[in-house]
C-alpha cells in the first residue's frame, strides 16, 4: 500500500488539483482560469487531509485516494465561490485575496462553481480512478460526497442559513444547520477515506463520530474568530455574521460557553478514535490543533 507522509499531504493535494483542473487554451479557457484562481489559492485543505489520513489509518492506499481527496476540495471550493456571491453572503475577500466574483464577475464565478462541482464527479468516476480503487468503492465514495453536497447536506444547510437571517434561532436549529452546511463535507471526508480503504464498520462509525464532533467544533471556533479574530490572519472580513443578522454560537451561548463547547466536542472527537490505536495519533493532534486555531 502506498503511504503519504502527513507533512506531504498539502503538496500531494496541490499537485492533484493542478493535474485535474489544468490551464486550458480552449475558447472556454477563461472558465478554467476562474476555477483555478479559487481552487489553487491554498487554504487549510482540512477535508482532503482527513480523507487521506483516514484512508491511511485504515490501511488503505493513499495514492489511489488522491483523486477523491481532490474532488472533495473541488466541491468545497465551489461552495466558497457561491457563498461569497452578492446573492448569498456577499463577501469580497477569501483566503486573503479578492473573492472570485470580484475578480471575474458574478456570471463567471457562478459558472466556475458549477464547473468545479461537476469536475469533482468526473474526477472520481474516471476510468483511472475506478480502476485504482474498484468500481464498488468508487461508487460508494462518490455517493457519500453527493449526499453531503446536496439538499440533505451543504446546500440544504445554506438554505437554512438564508432563511435564518435577521432571526433569532434556537441552538438546536443552529446545530442542525451547521451539521448540514459545514459538518456534512467533513463527515463525508472521514467516511470516504474509510470506504476507499474498505474499512470495517466499527472504524467507519468511529470516523463519522469523530468528524461530526470536529465539524461542529470547527464552526463554533469560526464564530469565535468572527468576533475575536484578525482580518489579516483570517483572510476574510470579520464581523460579517453580525452584520448579516445571523445567529451564532457566541450570540446564543456567550463566549465562555462557546469556548467550553469547543473543548467538549474536541474531547469527544479524540475519544472516538480508540479503535484506531496509534494510527489515530495524527487525527487526535489535528482535532486539538483545529480547536485552538487562529485562522
């Protein structure tokens, strides 16, 4: 089995993204330019890293999982492009750079997001990808990502978010929204990694529990940083949730309880990894690092 060292994850993912979304000199080359602009800006790459690490922790071939990790990042990037549009969150900065629609205009940004969404499935279901992991694993992994991206996951969460503007919503509604909007792709990453390694159900369930906990902790920490963070460090405007009249964990629970909930969820995540033994060490470290991040 091919193993990638964690310190090389970002490089492997970047190389894959460059490969699957190349520069093109076709008549529609401007579309590829907009796709690559957002896709290759960097970012934490948490979702593809989780996929690769769970695949490795379950004894799978991480090299064969690269197309799926890249597909996951394409989906995430498309969602960021669309989230930043004036009709959604209307954010002008992303990862320290002007948002896609600021650079290329709304129409091209919309098309770039659409193209990344479909390119993700083209990448996962190519002949090479299917040959490397087998048709059953490829189909199952693609199905997990499709479910997490759509009306029962990320898109559905965004709909709830739009409906909740200028409204005070209860904590359980906020949790459900974030489990869909943010958490669904994080859970999908963990499950896809396990599926591609043909892991046993015990590890699949443990991975899902871990990812659900860190996904919610990640969003709560985002809310904290939206109040306390620095724009230069975050690479995006702060205070946008308050400006858009959105309920957050800080506004509902207060800062102290929000911080305590991040710690509790992080503890739950690390505890969920017991069945992985020492192979879960990197994932434990990642959960702790995400809970204390400043960007």
